[in-house]
């Protein structure tokens, strides 16, 4: 049973009196996704007002609503609150406070979703983030949807501006906090790497005393993290555990490597063979982080070893499919920042065949936007990429540093026609760009 499965559960965590109890099976913030017997959460923002869609929600099958519309103040099937956002914060914070198991919160510029998914599938009786619900609305809903009998809750926290991680981590107050990496993301508001470092590090102040902080073994930040983490154990990765003998299958779809535990004293090293359908060197680090976390929790890695052989690469938002003219497509169109693009280039480089990178603009990079696109061109040039195809005003800057064949497009139809005629049998094609570029249209 979930923490929130009826209206009196909500009232309990809001400190309200019980009334006629209405059960529901799902929670929805969008009337287009409502299923029968759902709770509709009527959010209100600058450009939208869910209160206007309450009757539509009921007509679509909702059995109850949480709203800030006074007209529903005395309705049996509605819970009125002055602010729905504040209510979500209070409900989830109280659930997290009552939870008797261990809470793990994961943030970072890249790798949050993959690490969250690997770890949650590696822990017994574990609830986790729903899809990519990692903001001030999604994270509370993920907590509300957690099962009461869970031993662990694994959550991810995203940030676009200062204060985001502080807010989310304060709701959770995790036993273990994980920062996957510090990279160029959301620079329009965070300005530079220092801004990214500061917002991701907001997590630390809300880790419970005696808890653990797992971070990359990055000399730029490690000592600073240690100074911030008073009363908290800092566990850098890699350190106690390292990865060796990384290999990729010829078609790039399987990755193998060994995790080696550094021995204490004269003891022999412990070698753990890893075979995973999650590909890319970045996932080696993600798996190392999860293994280190399991060890810290005193849990076996047996579930992780099994799940890594079955886990879909879609958790890293990379989809590998057969494509036109018997080519292979790496669909990584969900989003892009400089680090994730480089990681995708690394994945493409592991395949055999002519390697083509179709690169759309990266957004939210502020004053660094031109330089960071040029850097991608340099990185692709040093990698095993044969051909660079750019789409957009910013991505064309990558061509200036790519010394092999490159083609630049600003017109969608022209690029589409080019792809149709250019991509051949046995080509490996990576398509990636920021969400706003909608690069999936070329698939």
C-alpha cells in the first residue's frame, strides 16, 4: 500500500480532520493522463491554473481532487488548501520524516536518472522516483507514491536555479546524498561551473548527521565537499572500488568490466565481473557509485549484477534501434548539455561502422554558448566520429574545430532530405540536441 492512497491519508499528513474517505489508485497533475479512480492535483502557476480543469478531471475518471479553488471547500470529493504547492511540500516532508527506512537522494549535472534506476533496482523493497519527477512538484508526488513497507526510498533531484536542491533535499533529509558530477548545465541562471557546484552542493546541509555523501573523486571539488560535510562521511568514487578491463561488444550494445576492491593489508583484491546492457564509460562511473552505495548500506550487490544484465538502456534516455537503409540509430534526442553530448559521442565511438553525429543546438548555456559548441567540435574531432552534421545556429560552430567531413543545416526539410540520401547500410548514427530543438522529428 502507498503512503497516499485515499483522501484521509492526505488529511493526516496535512494535519486536517478526517472526513468521508475516498480511495484512489493513481495521482495525476494533467487531465489528459487521468485514469479511473485517480487523485487530480490542481496546480496553479503563472501560465496555467489546474482549478479550471477540476470538472474535466472528474469527467475523465478522477475520484478526488486536491485544489486551491474555494468553490470546492466543502465538497466531499475535494480537499481545499490555500496553496497546492505548499500542501505537496508539507505532505511529502511529513512522509519522509515518518519513514523508518533509509532515504537516498541523487543530484548532479548528468547521470541522475541512470544512477537512480540502477540503485533502486539493486535494493530490496525499494520505492523510487517516478519517471523523471525530480522537481518541486514531481519529487513530492514520488514520495507520496512510495510504498509504506519500503526499506529504501531512492529519489533524484534536479536544479535549474539557486535554492532548488536546498528546497528538495530539505523535504527528504536523506541518509545518503549522491552528487554524480559537476558539469555545464543551466548556465543561464547558474552562470558558470562554480554556480553549478554551489547549487548541487546545497544537498549537503540537509543530509542527516552521521549520514554519507557520495561524490566523484574530483580534485577540483573534493576538499571543498569534505569541509562542507561536517558530521557526515564523505565517500569519493572511484576510491575503494575501481573499474578495470572495460570492453564493449562490436555493436556497442554490451559493456563489460571488472570492479576491483582495493585490499586492506596483505589481503587479495576482490574482483567483481560486470556485464551490462547500459553502455558508455559514464555508466561505468554510475555503476561504481551504486556499488559503493550498496556497500555503505551493507547490502549485497547480487540484485545489481542481475539487473544490469537486463536493465534497458532507455533509463539513460539512449535508445538503440535499427534505422533506415539497415543503419543503426542511437536516439538520444531527449535533451543535451555539453557533458551529456560528450558521453554520447563516447558511446558512438565504441561502435563499428561509419559513425555519423547529427548535432542540434544546446540551450541554457548563457555567455558560454558559442564556446561550448566549439568544444563539442573539438571533442568529436578527437573521437572516432567520421562525419558531423549540425542543425541550428549554435551547433554549426562545432564545425570550425571538426577537421573531417561536416555538413551544416538550418532548414528542417533540407536536413531531412540529406539524411534520406546520405545514411547507408551499416552506418551508426547518433542524434542529439536540447529538448527545444525537438531532434526526434528527424527519426
